[in-house]
């Protein structure tokens, strides 16, 4: 292949040489050769020996110089072969920049003998350079409002090659909006213009990336490209647009101030100030709505700035506009509907439509006390309310059938003022919210008294003990009755129901204070004569009609120790000494005498005990303290005095005790013992028991008399009762 190339080049050189010879000057022939640029080192340009008629043998012995009119040594001569060959690649564009024709002149100097040959080497162009743009990236700013047909100059491409190898044409990458037009100047230079063929829309395509390609005429063709960046400059041709025309937001009432409701996001396809958006309410937004909500001009955030009350407004309509900052602002609008959700924030209310605060205690069951209505401003379950009583009372609530929120408060049980005089009826209304809310209202009801209670004594039977010898007018007791009614129904008057005993009226023996029931004795009572009284006292109120009740009073006369014992045996005259005679031979334990005393006081006070107050010889006689028997303790001795004196005291059981004394003078006689004893013993016993029988007869008579009087009094009382009724 190398040989074929050399032969080819030689043929070319010969042809060129022939052409140069035909045009060389007659003065010094110029040998011309033509080669293509960029031949490899060592490539043979021409055989100078053959072309110049030089012998190869002699050439080797001679000095051959090659004088090239250039600063680089591109060629040299091989003395052995006589060939002109390339030492360094020849770049036509470097050697002859901007020239269409390019020649390399050189002189071949051969000495011995000196010969000079003028050689002109024509360098032909090959397509070794691709076109290139001085700027590989070109940025153009084009307004999107530019009209189709507008032209924009592009930088030209440069190709150092010449002839057909230089730039032949330009092309543009596919574009819907741009094309190129090529114009040729007077010097043949091609100029490229970028032409707008279709209106631009920055919002659709903000930057157009184009590629301009310059193609030369070489074979194969070479090309170079430059990036054309068309930046579409914005005009305010797009209004702000919201994502939706209507936004719906659900919110609960009473949402805290400052709470974010929603954030609106309007977009503006423009840029710069044309895309900066300011949010605001339109005139269609009511002032009331603007007092509740606020919109941020910068961010479009809608927040709460007032109180949201479902009962006041169930929904709000906010008309919002987004306006850009263009020289001629454009705007977009949307509507925000805020639906308020009810929460249980309203307490149910009670309205007392009518009420009776004062009624009589005997009001019939079923009587209406009050008419009540309930209400709740909430809705749904939150607005469903029920009414109830807070506690168990003799009242009930009846719900109206045609108006469910209306109730009547009625009496459900009989009322008794004496048990409860005032009622605080608490009505409680509760809704069905979560959590439930409630409220209450109190109805005060006062009961008026009626005379439905008779006076009552604490006891049905009173026993009053009165000590005898009382002072007339002494307070015996206070018999106070109680009437639970009020005012005149409780004002009481006390009476002693008339009753006669032995023709004596009770009002003659006792009196009662009609206002306070104090019972007084009108006379002094003697236990030994009157031991008790039985009668009735009535208490009557001042109602209409009056009511009354009575109580039985039993007056018991209590005995005082006001009677001293009376010695009835042995009997003696007042202040005299009783003289008795006894045999001196009386045995030990023999009854000498018996002292008997009586006391007409009560059993307790009349209990008698006996004591020896004085005795001549204490070893001789003893006295039984209970039966008053005086007996010998031993037999008489000759040393004992003939006369013995005994003083016996009879003492009752009262406090203080009362007593009586008797002095007994005993004389001993020396008669026949048996006869004397029989004679003296019988009369002594007769005398004693005769006096005792006398007193017993008197006592029995008194008791019989009192029994008779009691029977008579009972008969009189029974006879008087029908008269009183």
C-alpha cells in the first residue's frame, strides 16, 4: 500500500511539474510540485535527481543543501536516491492561514559544481478541519411577547479549510418556534439568523435548547455545532390560578384564635414580580366574616381571628382573590366555604313561664305549681335536653305531648306544712351531648297553714304529786300542749273541765292559766282528809273551726310527818304516870307491860319504833323496839329496889321524826305469887285490849266514811258528763 501511495503521489507531482514548467519564467526555471497537506513523515514528494537531470552516483559525492523559505524544515533530500521527502507534516492552515492558495518555496543548492534549482511546492487542502463556532454556547433573551418573524443574529462558524472543504451550509435542530436563515455577504461570507416562526409561551417552555450545525463541503463532510440557549423573557400574561374554584373546610365552633383553617396556594405561571401573589378578601366577603377570619397576604393562610359560634353562623363564605405584582396586575379568585360543626358549648336553659310560690297545705294532688320550658341553642344530640327533679319530692314533671320542651310541675303527693313548710324544688335540665351539659333552676314553694292539727299534750295522763300543807295559790305544774299549726291556729286556751266532788267544784280547788297551762292549788290540802283528785284539762286552739284535746290529771296528796305518835296503851291521863304492880317472884322473860302507840300519818311516817329512854336497872328489863313489849331479863333479887321506873319513847319514821313518851312505875309485891299474878295479869290484858279496840273501831269507821265519799264522787262525775257534752 505504501508503494501504491508513492506512485500515486509521483504521478501527481509529475503532472504538477508539467504544469509549472509550462508557466515558469524563462529566467530561472522553477520546478513546481503539488502535494496534499498532512502527508506522513518520510513520504516522497518527488525524485529530484530524475526531474533535475542529476546523476545519482555523482550526487552522493556532492554537497546538497535545501534552503526553505520558512522557519520550519518540512522537507529534505535523500542523496542516495535523489528523492525529496517530507521531514515534518505540513499543515496548510498553519502554513498559509486565510489564503486560498498555498505554496512552499525552496532552493536546492548543489555544489561542485554549484547549481541552484528553484522549487515551488504547492500545498493542496484536505478536509482535515471541521467547522467550529467561535462560541460554542450562545444565550439569547427573547421576550415571550415577541412576534413571529423577528430575527436574532447568530455567530458564524469558521472552517480553516478552503474550497469545497469550507463551510457549505447550516442546519438547526428541530424546533416548533425557530428556524434559521442563511445570508451571504458581498465577500461570500455566510451569515446565520435565528428566525422566530411561532409565538413563544414562557409558561409552557421557559428555555429552548437549540443546536446550530455548520457543515462543510468535504468528502466526507465535517461539521461543527453550537448550543443556542433561548431564554424566554416573561411578560405578565398569566393570572394567578387556584387549584380549585371552591374549597370546603369543616371546622368546629369555638376554635381557638390563631388556628390555621387552610392554606390557599394560587400559582402564577409567570415569573419575577409577575408571579408574586398577594392574597386578600374580595368585596363579596361580608364584614362579619372578615371579623372572624383573616387571610395572610403573603402565604394565603386563612386563620381564625374571632369567635366561631355555630348558633350564630352555621357556615361562612370567604371570597379570596390572588393578585400578582405585574405592571398591569392580573388576578384569580376562589371561594372558601367553612362549614361550622356544632359542639356542645351551650348550656341548656330553663324558663319558668308561670309559678305559684304560695299555696295552702291542703292543695289537691295533681295541682299545677309551675309551667316550665327548656331550650338548648345547640343542635342534634347536643340540643336534645330533658328536664328532671334533682331529688325525691312530692312533685312530678309532666311533659307536654304537643310541645315536648314544655313541662308542668304538679303535686304528686299530699302536702303537710307541719312536716315541711317550704320546698326548694330544683329543676335540672341536661342535654345529650358528650360530655353532657346541665343547668338548674330552683322553684321556691311556701305552704300556708290550715287548722288541721288539734293541740297535743306530751302525755295523755298526768300524775301530779302535791305535798300536804301546801300554800294556797302554789304552782302545781305546767300542762303545756303543742299545736304544730301557725298563727291563730296554734294559739291555745286551757280549761278545767268542771267536775264536782262532794258538792265541791274542781274550779274551787284548782285553777289553770288559760294562756300557758300553769295549774295552781286554790286551798291547802290535808293528806289525812283528802288523798287524791282526778279531773280533765282541755286545750283548745283559735282556728276556725277550733280544734281541741284534753288530758287527765291525777293529783296525789303526799303526806307530811305532821302528826306525832299517840300512846294508847297503857292508857293514862294527860301528864300522869302509869303505875303497875307485879309479883316479885316474876320469872325471867315474863311480860311486864306493853306500850302501844298510833300515828295517823301515812304508812311510811307512821311506822313506830320503841326505846327505853330511862330505866332504874337496865339489867332487869328489856323493850322490843317493834312491838313495845317490856319483859323481865332476870328474876328479881332481894337487892333490887321495890319500885322500878321506866320511861319509854315511841318515835315515828318521819323526817324529822316525831315522838311520844310514857312513864311506867312498877312496884313489886310480896303476895302469893300465883294469886297475885292471876289477879293482876287479867285486868292488865283487859285494859290494854279494850283501849286498842276503841282505836280500831275509830279507824275502821274513818275508812268506811272515805270509801262512801269516793263512791258518791264517782256517781256525780258520771252524771255530769252528759250535761257537759
